[in-house]
C-alpha cells in the first residue's frame, strides 16, 4: 500500500475502456494510479493523462513487463480487449494481484476454447503463478460480471427456483471497438457460414457466467448450450465509425443455457442491436433484466441512467457510460481482491463490500 493507505494500481491498455478508467482510478478514494502499460509504441513515454485526453497527471506510460514489476504495484488492472496470459503469469509470480475485464469469469471458456501454448489449461498456468507469487487473480465486468451477481442476489427471497435468466438488452452501436465487432462477425453477410463460430468464439465467456451462477446455487450442470438468432440489415447502415452493408449482420440474440436433465435452469442471454434496421429485429430495452421462475417469480430491471447534464447527443459521452459500468465493478472490487486468498477467485469468493460503490469524498 502507499503511504496514503490507497491501493497502488498499475493499469494495462488505453483503448475505449482503459481510457475511461484512467480518470476513474484517479478519482477513486481507494486507489492510486502508479503506472500505465501500453502496447502501442507511439504511446510509450507519454503522460497517461495526455494519452487519454485529461491533461498531464505525472504517470508516464511504459511498455515492458519488467517496468511493471519494478514499480511494485499492489494490483494490475487489465483492460485490453483480449487477455495477455504471458503478462498475467509474470506479474502474478512477482506477487502482483491482477483484476481483469478481459474474457474471464471462471476460466472455463479460456480453458476450453483458447489452449495455452504450453498445452496446459490456462487456469492451471495462472493458478500456479498465483501460488508462486502469493497473489490473486480475478475477472469481472458488467456483463459478464455484475449482471450475474445481480441475478444471484435476486434469488435470495425465492424458494424452489425453476429457472433464472439474466439478459443484456442493449444497443451496442456506442461501443466503438472495430476489432471487437469484426471478430464477432458484425458487417459480414448474415448467411456467411463463419458467423456462428465467430459469435461463439468471442462470446463464449458467457458460458463462464452461467457456471458462476450455477456454482452459487450449488447446481451441477450437465452442459452449457449455445444458441443464436441473426438479424440482417435491411439497408446500408453507416455509423460513422463502422459500416454495415445491406444483408449483413446488424443484430443478434444469443443464448447460453445451463441444462440439467435436458431442462434449461440457468441462462445468460445477449440481445444486441447495432442498428434497429434488421430482420428480424428485437425490441431493445436498454437494461439488464433478471427473470426468475420459482416461488415467488421475480422480474427485475437494472437500468443505467446518465447523470444529470450528460449530453446524450455526443457519442463519446454516451459511450463513456458503457465503459464506466464495465470498469467500475473491477475498480470497486480491488480492495477486496487485494485482501483475498491467493489463487484464482470468482465473485463467489468476495464479500458483499467487494460489490459496493463509493461515496464521493
């Protein structure tokens, strides 16, 4: 810890999410930003505040793992689009905790779909690094992440749960990550046979979210099944930052269903719309929904409402809301993660305060 009692944080990446988090860390009462790791050579050596557009803050971006380790932070926050498991291993074995928003909740997806070059499961590599460094590794976000915690908590007053479904129903056009949407398949012709595999490969972390919820319910699943529906653009759509030709993928409905004896019990749904001009189209609700069938039944919406004075006509202001709700579950968990046992942990291992926000000081 620093002399101020704050947790010393070294951040990785300044894409859409990382850019938002630099300012959020600076203003967080628990945290002190002590470093920034960048992959782009043109960012290395520059002030982190200048990189993200908030003016100099006295933290200079570096580009090597050795510089991260030399800074001796308490925790590394990783906000890249895709994991850097080699970096994770090195900083964990150096005794630095890791909190990541990149493609990790339980590790099932990474183990199943992204084998480590060594031939070992990724989770085994990370766990071993944690044991060598007496450090902790935690993955979270809004969805997957907080969305499932909200779902779990909503069952606290339910007897005889039959089914729980958490749904993200959002317009994703504010998430200006070209690489993400190319990878998922948006913009390819909807009849392109590669789209289902792309959708699965880049959303399969939501299988993790199903396993996380099932674990909280002490429910052993037989399998987690992937399903999808595709919405084709009914005209050319130019978003300014992304172009969707007529006939290309512009919306999708994805399901990850945890089955017991062939019956869906725990489900995570993704209702995504890049444009409303698709066939079929879904009625996007702009929120996160928990539906529980049981005794009693539960229906709950988690709605994100911009603070007063936010200019929603400004695409950057609107996009920053999405980045904030993705990154804050990570930042608010940090003090609890630093205090947690060594090894890979999930949200099931954190105390309630690990999900608590902070009052402005």
